[in-house]
């Protein structure tokens, strides 16, 4: 397999675009080559097969959608306000990468039909959740492990609605909803 890391990343990003736009059925090596504007056959030189491409897309999406800690003042004292700010930043960051989130939804749907993808995606999602739990513990942010799980899935739901059918939440201020998620989750911990 070819080892040009920058080219591989560009191809995975192109695959994310194709997946979000055309769904899993439209994700072919040829479609990735066209989206990445590379010569025909390039994607097939970088990925062993379609399953390999899907697995790499799944892993890459989570890196792409994660907040960059360097861009957030994590040096502040842990508080509900800091946690709320981080959740809001995460929401807005993911909202700016609608394609990445929609591609992740497509991967989830494809994982229903492909057990090999389901295993890899389950591991990626489990690792992501566990990383969030460990990160909250290490940072000293308020709450407990259950708080993290509740916020993880509350955020997943609001992002899903916002990026697929935003009219459902049009009457609500999403930043206020996020503050309510945090405050109510913390009240239970």
C-alpha cells in the first residue's frame, strides 16, 4: 500500500464528502478519485478494499469532529460554566462540519448491514465515549461518568436534529438547551 500520508488523508476526506452526499452505495473508489481530483485508480492504491476505506473513514471522522484542546481555555478552574462552554463549542464545531456528521450517520446505517464495519465502528465509538469519560475525570470538570454519558447522547441527539431537520428545533435556542443539558445532568450526579 502507498504511504503518502497527506494523500491518504485527502482521499479519506474526499470519501467523507462522497459518503455524506451520495450515501454508502455511492461510495466507490472511482467516486473518491473524482471527488479528490486525483487520477483514476489512486484510491485503490491506498485502500485494500471498500471495507478498509469505510473503516478509515470512521476513524478519521472522529478526529475531524473532535475539539482541538489548544483552542479552548482548559486552564480555567473546572466549573459548570466551563463544561457548558465546552459543550457549546463542540456543538458549533460539529455544526460547521455538517458533511463529517452526515458521513458518520451514513456509516452508522451501513454498519447495520455490514458486521465487519459494525465491529470497527462500535470500537471507534466506544473509544470516543471512553475518551470523553476519562477526559472529564482528568480535567476535574464537574459531574461523574454518568454525566458524561448523558451529555454525550444529549449532544448527539441535538446535533442530529440540527443537521438533518433544523426546523424541529427552530423555536429553541440551542445554546440554552445545551446549558439545560449540563445543569440537569449535574443536578443528578
